[in-house]
């Protein structure tokens, strides 16, 4: 089916009383008379409608159905067909498009009010209450609600178009109203929306998230310091400037610091430095461990005190059981210096403590320290950062004294030698830490990847979410408008993660420009032909030096065009606050952080992830999992098509082979020998044996 509309059969010679274009215009003109719509605006609206009708060879006396008065999804198809026929400029079409959506809404409202309708909960309930009020003079819907034991607000909403899901409470309320109103059983409850069979409730998800947090934080007791001493805080701020800007920094005697070999990327929107945030999270963990009590008794007292302060009191028995993994070095926070962070002995102890607490530790902790002390490292160039650490035996220097500069140069040389020794010792710690987490989806995600069709899980999640579409109108201020707009946002997000599995950052920073320019068209844009495309420059990707060295400009799946159009032009404006260009925003219209977007995907997948053998306790997956699922699903359907996976993930072929070529040498030789058998005849004349 090509989506075209049989307009001739639907439009000609509409019988009297039918809803025609003339009736539709007359209904909208009433808004002009009441002052709700300007006459010039109405004239522009009529021009758009006349052009739309003329393109389909219709006149004012023709019925507007089925061209108008249809669902938003259907009308998006009508608009695309109209744009392919119309002969107006692109600028005029932009204005027409918005005005025609208004006409479609008006036609739908007119059809609902004056045309035939399917019986809805509001129809049946209103008729029953009206009959009850006529029979029992002096009563109202509030008295009906009171007799039925239902909140009056619930009855009011149901009478005015709300159609709740058939949840247990809704079924119970419907049954109570049926008994009070004298209706046959299931008269109302049968009109409730079928409840989507979600695998888990939100209450389950909240409980699970608390469990996960407790597992990571050991009953929620945090040990990362919220505030750092001024000197240490200033050191990290200088480090951030050094690694993420072009500013030249100087040592105590005015010598410029050597520039870093690698820099940290600054996000174009908001100026955040993601690498710095991750770096600080690891260092704060280490600083927190250094400041933990060094004795078992001290750890018990610390746990009891901290538990009470954060509202999670622990019993003495629980505190005693947790105390061994809450023992640190007992260093006062104000005494911690940058040199503490690169001391191999302290880092070695931290590694062993972390292993006891978490079972493993990532090598980034060692790499963070190496970054500071290798030749040209930020800390190696500043001996003053080690003066307060007794272990270095470096005494402070008064650089204003006559021989101050010479003394400082000597301290720099001594400090560089110590950093050289520590560098060797730090490299010796690498075999004792785990490798950097592989991008191969293992552990809990592996059972999904092992399915014959991993994409069936993604399909199930998307379809389950699609079935939860709430009741409402995409009109700002209407009841349910925000919930409906959020549904559109999440549906677009899930489907785009499946069709264009880019990274979390690319989705949360995705922009749509109302008036694109040749220099900056945004990331999500619409061509004059109506196609939706994604456009990213190399600097907007993590792997700018690899596969993303060229501009990424690809067409979004045609199946999503209508959905994207509805979200961008109707749903997204309901969520937006101000003139933001961001495509995906939070409920309050603000930018979504890395965690917010990831948590949104986790909740959406958690609500509908089916039971999978080997995954009894999985509560969903996050945005990056889509990359693994899509790549693995494609390779299962198209073995060894690594080049397509390279394009899907926008990554290098080397990375794709490294992470998705799971074959053993045996597998490759088997395929080769199967091919070889087609080239050589099997050995003959072996009867001599």
C-alpha cells in the first residue's frame, strides 16, 4: 500500500449534513468572531487549506474526510503526499505544513463532536449518570461517586474523556459504579484500555535500583568527600584547565608547563568535560579511602555515625560485619596532597582493598596516576605539589630569595627523579589490576546475545512501549499532554537507537534547528523532499581520530519519518522551555545528562524485558547495549558482514573485528577447507590400505 488517499470517492457531492470543507471553515471562523483568532491569521489558514484541497481536486462542497480529521500519524502521510504534489516554494510549504496540522486537529474535533463515534467509556458513563440524575432528582456525579466509594475526581475525568488502563483499582471502581448506576456487569470495565503486560512495576524498579546502589555503596554509606581542601581543589581545577583548554600555565618561577600530549574534549553545549568527571570520580574514591579509619574499631564507629547522619542507621552487628571493607589509612582530609595520589605504595594498598571490596579493579586507577608522573606529566612539572608530603623529603623553597630560582630548579630535578622511580613502580602494578572493561557485552547481556535472534528483544521492548501510549492531546496545557509528549519522545528514542545506534552523547546532544543554515544545519534535519537525516561533524564523535574522521550524514529509516515529524513539531514543543535546539529533553524541558538518558533507557527496557534463560535477575539495559545488540543481531543474520557493522556503528573495521569476530581459528579453517573441497577432488584409489 503506497499511502495515497482515494480522494475522489471520498470527496465529491457530499450529501446534506455531511462535514465539508465549507462547514470546517465556518466552524473555525467562529474563533475570529469571538476574538480568539486574528482575521489575517484565519485568511492565511484558509489559503493553506484551499491549496491543500485544490491539490487533491476538491472544492468547498466536498467532504474533508478522509484527508482531514485523521490521527497524527496518518496525517503525516497525507502531508508527505501533498508536498510531493504541491507547487509552492519551500518557505511557503513550511508555513502551510503548520497551518494544515491545525486544520486536521479542527476537523478531528468537529468529526468527534458531530460525526458518528465509537462508544467510549465517557459516553456510556455520562449517559448512565444523566439517567440516574433524572431518576433521582437532586443528585449529581459527586453523590454517585460517594455512593460507589470512588473519588469524585476520578468520575469527573472518566466522564470527560479519560480512558484508564484496566488496572485492578480501575476495574474495582468501574464495578462499583456499575452497581450504583444499575448497569449490567462489565458495562464500564469492558471499556477500559487493555493493560500492557509489563514484566515489572515501577515499584519493583525503584526497589532494584536501591539494591544496586546499596551493592555499590555498601548500604548507601558514601566515603567520597563532597568538598576538598582549598589547595587540593585548586590543583584539580588547574589540571582541568591544563587538559581541556589552550591556556598556558606556569610553574612557581614563571616557566611555562609543557603542553599535554592528549587533551580532554569540552562539550560544545554546556562546556562540560566528561573525561574530567570520570577522572575525578576515581580520584575522589581514592581520597575517600585514604581518609577512612585505619583501625577496625574506628571503622565500626565511622559506620555507625555515618549511617545515622545519612538516614540509614546500622545495627552494631551490621557495622561490625562491614567494618573490614571500610578501613583505610586514617589520613586527615586536609593533609591529603597531590603527591599522595601517585605514591605507588598507597596505590598498591588501595588496589588490594578495592579487590576485597568489589572483587576487581579497573586499570584506569593506575593510568590516572601514570598520566601525572610520566615525562611531561602535569604533576611531574610542579615540585611544589609534593612539598607537604613528608615521604618525598622535598622542603619548600622561597622563590623570591636571591637563590630561589636555583633552589627551585634543584627541587624540580629531584622531584623528576622521584617521579621516574614511581613511574616504574606504578607500571609494575598493572599486572595486578583487571584489563580495561571490554566493549564486548558479557555477563548479564551475554544471554541476550546468545539468542538466535537478539533483535527480537529490542523489537519486544519497542512494541511493548508502543502499546502504552497514553490518552491525551498534543496541545500545551491540556490534561495528559506532557505524558503523551514523553511517550513520543521515548518511542522516537528507542526506535532511533535501533536504527542508528550511536553513542549516548550523540543522542543527548542531538540538535534540531528551526532555521538551518548551510554552515549549521543541526544534527537532525529535514530535506526539502521530506526525508529526515542525521548529520554530525567529526568533532562531535568520541572516535574523531578513527572512523569518525569524516562527516556523518545518513538518512534515518523511512519508517520513522512520520513519528519524528510528530515529535519534533507537536510533542517536543510541549516539553521545551525556551528556545532550546535539543531534540531529546527531560520532562522539565532541560538537557538530559549522560545518566538521565541512560536511566530513561534502563527504565523503558526494564518495564518490558521478557524473561530470558540465564537472565533471571536482569532489570533492563542501557543505551550503549543497543550497539552490541544491533551489531550481534546483524552478524547472526549476515555472517561475517563486518563492513556493514562498521557503517552501522560508525566505527573502524579493526574495532569491529576486535569486538565482534568471535570465531576460533578452527572456525576459519573449517570454512576454508569447505571451500577447498570445491576446488580439489578428494583423494582417489585408497583401496591399497
